[in-house]
């Protein structure tokens, strides 16, 4: 019989009748019978091998008696192991309890809408390409500096390819919400509206030798609004995204830009969102901004915000609620 | 952190039992250390020397020798120039005050002692972590800075608080001190002059009179009826007469020396100053006191042990997670920050405050019960006490002579000696009693001081010596007004008591109109009997016979054996020849001095205080050995010891047994003898091994006729056995013992200033019984501190695990620094303190004193319970709430794993949840803080259950009841505070706590119930299987 560390549990094959848990205790060894034998087998390794069978008592009060028995001379040397056993049982029970409560809780959580959404009253805005500090730095001459942006954008825009959109999504009527109520029966999966890459015009990157304008110093930045389930953005009125330089000098340095779709409009038909699970092919609407003549070699702070009736953009603390701020820098030699 | 302490070295810091800052160890300064060592040795030698008896021979000298030694004229005194010279040489005649610790040192000791060290370490680690973070510009979060500041502020405020507490009690101390400048009458160059006491020099001829304080140690050269009260030095309350003759080898016993700072009660005396200032007997005792090294208080040791455990747990957790986080791929820098974070998270911020407040509350409660505690930590010391070395006079006894027995008509009557003295029951109708009462009242020089008619007789102040006052009060009480009696039979002549005659005679005009006189006499019984030829029996005169003499002898022995002072009374009706107007001459006796008629005996004792026997009995059942140490005679000491139960009924000393069995002392098996009276002179010859043997083998010990130094030796002997020793005392002579004992108890009423200075505690009513209540409180607070600590430590686990899982699983941080502080310093505070008000589970006075070696304040079982069991359940409750909040807001548990990186990135503002919704950084931070608030509230809710289970360690809550109102208030308070923090508008800005949905409050409740049920089952098993495995593993 090999001896393992005093605190290790191991399957002991020397006891052939049934797999048993064994607890090496220095020179002594306790074998706990598997559940169906309900026996504790104690093997004393000292001298000739002796085996003592202890019947595992049933019920709580006899379990307490077990503890009393344990202080008998037979178990004197087995203390640390028994406290381990105790904690094992104790933690086992706790784990079971925790799992049970978690399971009960998860049963109550719905699959398609979270119970509370009050933290998401104002959807946030975000840009693509996503950079580490939200600064889009383009060294026109240094291909590598913007190539990663381009790669990311290519990947990001892939699902927007017209072919994919046409294949998966519906053509919806613009200017109104695309509601798909359940009406008592689960209406599943929900359909999504098409947002074609071509809608992004010069920023679509299709057959674009300038790589979204990055190679020419006229980069495209894509703005998207965070998805929030059952949020009726715009409150039935049209909405659009606008961008400005944050301060006066930024405004000067920013120069002119064009937006796609025109005017930075976001159509109502992309709302509401029904959640990842039901709204499988949902395509998030985008607004692309192409900066045409940014003053080179200067850092420009740009802030874009959404103008919608039910989206506040003046949250003091959350700088991304209904708006997004990023830095733009075109380095030209 | 200071883990060991050098013993035996005397520095001012160590005179205070609370552990001071560690002496700086500078390895370079070897030379200085060596010097220190030498100094230490010297100091130790000095103390050993001081412990020895005072050796002086001035009292043995003849007057001529004395005059020669001090080159002083015995009538004219020193020449003023010479006196000035000596003054310049020896310095002023004052005691060097003990080196007082400056206030700022005391303050620093409060600030950096004991538990504070742990918090300071935590604070410093926080600043280090913050420093690292700012230096490497890693995660510019200010949490660590704030935590560090909060920790520092907490220690600082607590330090101020306990400093203020102790300053307050030392202020009470100062009010005891009377600062009257003393004057002394010296004769220099033949002129009498009043000078300040500090200008008295060795060799000065001084004159003292009744009411003066003795200005220095004086060898008398002449005296007229001089009596001194040496109680402040020896504790003996009886004034002793002083005269120029050498009477005893021992300086302290001889009658021709008066000691510095004792009082002259009556008479006048002249003497030569033989010692001044620190070299006086009093001075030597004072310097012995201040030179003693004092060990740590038990509670300080306990707290040190506790810090060990906490540090070990913290370092273990910290290091293992340091390794783990490195393995998980965190950078070194992050891992170090984690390490520090985990170590700091283990510091129970609130515990210092809790412990201090609990001790203060108990100190207040004890002060109400007349135990004023000078040092907060001493509160608990009394609870661990296993031996009380008590003084006799004033502590066990009432410190006033009272008539205890009367013997007349061949019968012994008992007088009531209780403090109230309402009824006296004895044969008041016997004629003998009338005569006895009249003798006792008339032949008595004591008198009541005026303007005390409203006071009960027993409380009135009197002039005259103790036994006469006792008689006066007794007669006034049980017979009639002494004043009237004296008016009716005016005194015409008197021979006052003196120690050669041992009797006192007064001659009065008879009350009836016969115009004759009666001679009344009282004195030592055997002397009185010698004068008598007849005796009174039921008012009839019989001539003296052998039978009567034997009866007298028996009575005398019986009363004497009770340790009582016996006086005999007799009278003689003078014949007509001595009718009114006869000039009695007391110098050359011109009246008959024989054939008196014997009336009876009255015996007096300083009776035990009424509550003392019960208190001693309580001590005994509480496993505390009470040892009596007194300067009194062995017989008196033994009688009082028997009276108060120090020597219990049925137990006999070896001498008693021998007397009864009429066998030799050696023939008795010493194992059978449990009681012993040790005489001071025997103690002097004993080795410490022999003393140890006595202390070990006898359960009931009385030390009689002990000198001040011996008291110290006894205390040390007890401490050698591993006992926690309490010593009481009032005299200056007691102060070394008070200082040396683990807890010195001084008497507030009769105690001398020096003894109060040396003591840790002051009994405001001088009553031994108050000590017992003190013991009770001390034991209770130890138990309750355990509970408090168990309660406070438990919440450490739900506070640490979030951080650990944050590191390992990469989930959003479930509990932030601010919320942790809200728990530790907010919601947990009042409930933890409320446990100090918990009543005892069982009779704490019926169990043995705590074994300081094995019964620790915080042991591994307590940590196991708090951390391993209850804490774990609490952590689960918190996590459950956390997961519920996240899941209901869109983040299901499975999606949280490893989310940390994006979650913490403030540039990721479109983090997707389990439903595909996207979150800005601020939105999910608000969610995170809501979760933290939820976690916080869950801890509060599981702490309800924890508080209730911490109420008891063995009993069920149903047995204990919920009588502790403060505890109920604590539960409500923590709940309201949690609700307040959660729902008050603006808290989101101030503490980043957000309102919770009502349902989230309920998440923790199943766990709360689980805690309660689990612990009730555990306690049930412990109760039903005492000594069982569960008890040994989980009973803290």
C-alpha cells in the first residue's frame, strides 16, 4: 500500500470488493467504503495487517455518536485527517447548497430579456476601429500604422456585405419600428432588417484602393449605438449622429467630413432589438464618418453624439452615454 | 512587530504593563549595548539588595555613640553651617519621584502598542502599494491610498480615545494626592526653628509632637508618651508607643526609631535624624517599587498571540495568491499589489476599536462597583487571576476595633460585630453587666468628637486609642449614654495605661449620694486577676476560689485563641475614709490597691467585613486561592482567616491537629494538612524552593508578621508557579508587591499615595468583596471579547474572498474597499460592542480561572469557526447576491468568468452581456457597485445570524434568551445603517453605493438561516457530548 501525503484522498485498489476512498493517516489508514457498502474500514498498518470494520451509523444522532467513538484510542492518531473529513463534508454541503440556490435563481431568469434594464436607459456610442485608447492615429506613409485598423474594419464590416444581408435579413420599411411582438405565442426567431455595406458609400471599403481612406489621410470612422433590448430609440422620430470638434481649435483642425448614410441618419427600422438569442441575425446600424481634410500632425478631439428624442447625451459621469469622444491624428510628412 | 520581550530590564516603558514600542536594535552600537548590559546587571543587583531586609544599627547604639557617630550635640543639635554642609552633600530630604513617563510617550504607547501595530503595518502596506501603483502608473485607482488613510485615522482616533480614558483615571489618581508643604521643628545650634522638611539633614536634632508627620528616620533620644501610627509603612493600624530604649534587633520592630512619613499620634519626642530622603526605610521601599520590572498583562499577551495568528493567516493567504496570480499570468507588479491587498484585507480594521470600547465599558462598569481601573488592560487581568494575596487590615477587616465577646457570670456572650450593629443580644439584665458596663464606660479616656449626634454610633469619630474607642462605642450602644454616666460620676483621679503596669485605674465619685468613691480598673486580665480577692456572679460578690480562677483561665485562653484582645475589669468601693474631697495622689498611691472585685472580661477584635466571608467563598468556588499576608500576630491572623473563610471550617493547620491529637508536628502526614500559618521570621530563612513547596502544597495559606519585602517575595513565588497574581495593599510597604503582582489593587480610602501609584486598580470602598465583582467582570469580558472577536473576524472571509475570486476567476470585483470599510467600521461596530453586554452563559464564578497557557483569547478553533465555517457560509451568501444582481441585469454567471480584462477597461464602452446588450464602462461600473452594495447588504444580513450565534459558545440561543437590549439595538442599527447607506440620495457619489431592489435583500436570508441552524446543531452536539470530538475541534 503506498503512502501518500497525510491530506490526500486516493482510490485504493487494494480493497478489491468495491472502490473505496482511503485516507492515509501516517501509519494508520482508513478506508471508507463506497456508498452501497456503507462501511468504514480501518486498516492498521502497524505490524501484521489487521482490518477493523466499523458500521457507518444512520441518522444524525448516531452520527454524533460516531464523533464520540472517534476519540477512542483507535482514532487518536487520526485527528488532522478527521478535521479534513469534516471540512470536506461541510464544504461539500455548502457547495450543494450554493449550487441549488444558483440553480433556482437561474430558473427565474428569463432567456430573452433581462429582468432589469434600468442601468441601460441611455445607450452608449462607440467607434470602430476600436483602438486601445480610442485614438485613431494614422501615419499616412507608414502602412503598418493603419493596416491593423483596416484589418479590423474588414472583419467588422464583413457581416454587412450585401450578399449576406440579402440572404439573411428582411428589407424593411424605413422610418418605422420593425416590431415583432410575441402576442402570447413565442415569435421565434425574430427577423432583422438589412443594413447593406453599400449604404456606407465611400466608407464601405468595397473596391476601395484607399483602404477606408486610411492610405490617403482621409480616414473613415464608424459609429455605432449600443444594443439595448426592447429599446425604441428615437421615440418614433428620426434621429441622426453629428460630430464636432470638442473645442474651438479642434473644430478648426477637424475640417470637413461626410457621413454615410447621408446626414448620419439611423433608421427606426433597426429597433427594437430583441436580444442575442431571439434576434439572431440582427445587424446593428452604423454611421460612417469620413474626415476629408483634418489638419495633419495635430491631435484633434472629436465628439460624436446621437440626436434622438429619448436619448440624453449630457450625462456628467458617463462620457459615452449617447455620445463618443475620440482622438484623431493624421501624421503626414 | 514585537514578539518577545526582555524581562528584568528596567526602562520607563516597561513599568507600564502595556507593551511599548520595541527598543531600537542597532547592531553597530556594540559598545553602548555592553554598557547597557552592565547597567542592567547593576540595576538588578540593586533590586536584589533592596529586597533584603534593612540593615542598620543606629537603634542599638547608646546615646553617646549616637552623638559621636553623627557628631551632634544631643541638646543643641547641629550647627547651622554644618547642617548646610550636610544638606549640600546629601541633597534634600525628599523621595526621588518615580521616573514619570512624559505625556507624549504615553500617547505614543497608546498609538503604537499592541493591536495598533497590525493596523499601522496595514496602513504602511497600503501606502507602499499606492506608491508602486503611481510610480509605475498602473491602474490609477486611489483605493489603496484611501484605505491607508482610513487605517491610520482609525488607529489614531482609537489611540486618542484610550489615551483619554487612561488620562481620565490618572486624573482621579491625582486628586488623591495632597500637596501640603510640610514643616519640621529642628534644633540647630541650640535654637528651635521651623524649617521645610526637605532641608532636614542627617544628624539633625528634631522634635515631633502629636499630629506631626515624622520628617525623616529618627532615632529617639527622649520621649513623653509618644505614639506613632506606622500604618502607612507596615499596615498595622494600632498606634505604637515610642521611647528611647532599644527593644528589638529588627529596625522595624524596635521602639526607638520613628520612620519617615509616618505620623506621630500623641505625645512628644526628640531624636536624631539617621537617614533622609531615599535612604530612609520608606525611600528604599519606594525605590524598590519603581525599580521593579513588570511583566505583560495577560490580555496584552493574548493580543500578541492573536496578532501572530492573523499575521500568519494573512501572510499565508497573501503569498499563496501571489504565487497563484503569477501562475495565472499577471505581471509581477500586479501580483505584488495583490499580495499587499490580500494582507491588508486580513486586517480587521474595526477590532481595535471594538476591543478598546469593550474594555472601557467594563472599566466603567467596574468603577460603578467601586473598582477603579487605572490601566485598561488590567480590566481583564482580574478575570484571569488565580491567586489573590490579600492584606488583612482594612481589606478583609473593617479596620476598627469592636467588642466581640464579653465574659461575666462565668458565661461568654457574643457581641454583634456587624458594621450596622443594630441589636446586641446578651444577658442585659444581669447586675454584673451593669457594673461591667459602668467600668468600661468610666474607666475610659476615649470620647466622641463633638457634633456627631446625627451619625450612627458605630460611625462616629472618637479620640483615644482603638480599644478604648471600641469600648466607648459598645457601651454607648448597648448600655446608656457614657456622657451622662460620666457627668453623674465625675472622675477624681486616674492612673493612665502604660506598658509596664498594663492597667488603668480611675477613681470616681459614686452615683448615689453616699459621697464615697469607687475605684475602677481595667487592664491585662492576668494583671487584673492578681489584684482581686473576690468576684461578681449575678451581682453578688463571692470570694475568689480555684474554680473561678480556672474558669477565668479558660475564658481568657478561649478569647485569646480567637485572636482577640482581652481586657479584664474590676472595681473596689473605697471605704468612707475616702469621702468626697479626699486628695488622691496617683504618683504615690494613697489608696488601697488590693482586694478588688473581679467583674469580667471584654474582648475586642477588628472584625471581618460582613461581605468578605461570602466573597472568599466565591473566590474559592471560582478556583481562586486567597492568601492572607499580614503584619499582624499569627493568632489574630489565623482567627480572622478562619472568620472569613480563608482557612475554611474543618480545615486545620498542623499545629491545630497536633494540639488536638497531642502528637508531635513531625508525626503528622503533611499531605493531610491543607492549611498553614507561616510566620514572617520562618519565611525569612526559607529558600525559594521551600516557599514554592508551601505555595504548591497548601491550599489555605496565611502569612503573618511579614515585612514589606516578604510580601514581594510571596507574590513572586506565586508567579513562579505560573499563577496570575492579584495583590492588595494599602501601605507604602505594600507597593512593591502591588507593582510586581499582575494586578496590584490599592485601597482608595485608607491607601497611601505610593500604593495607589503602584497599583493597577483602586478599590474605592476598600472592600475585598469588590474584588470578587471585579473578577466576575474580568472573566465576563474575556468571554465576551472572544465572542466579539469571533463575530468581527467572521466577516473577514466574505471580505477577502471577493478579491481572491476577482484575481482567480477574473470576475468583476464583488466587494470594494469602501464597502469593506463600511462593514468593518460601520455596520459591524455596534453589534460587536453589544456582545460586551452579553450576560454569562453559565456561572462564571463556578469554574477555575483561565489557564493562560492553553485557554487563549483567540485560538485556532475560533479562527476555524470564524474563517472556515461561518465565514464561508457568509461568503457564499454574498456571492449569491452578487450573481443574482448580475444575472438579473444581463450578466449570467458563466459569462462573467474572465470578463475582468474588458470589464475594467474604461475604453471598452460596448461590452456585451449574456443577452447581446452592450454596456458602457460607466454603466457596468454602476452595476458593479450595485453588486458591491448587494454584497455588503448580504453580509449585514448574515451578520444578524452570526451575532445571534456568537451570543453563546455552548448554550442554545433559546436557553440564553435575547435579553441583551444593546444587541437587539445593534441588529437594528446595522440594518438601518445599511439601508441608509444604500438608499440615501447622494451615496452613489459619496461612497458609490447604489439602491437595491427589495428582492436583493432577501437573497442572503437562506444563508442566514443556515448559519443559525448549523451553529445550533453544533452547540447541541457540544452540549450533549462534552469532551467530544466536535467540542475539541470547534469550541473556542
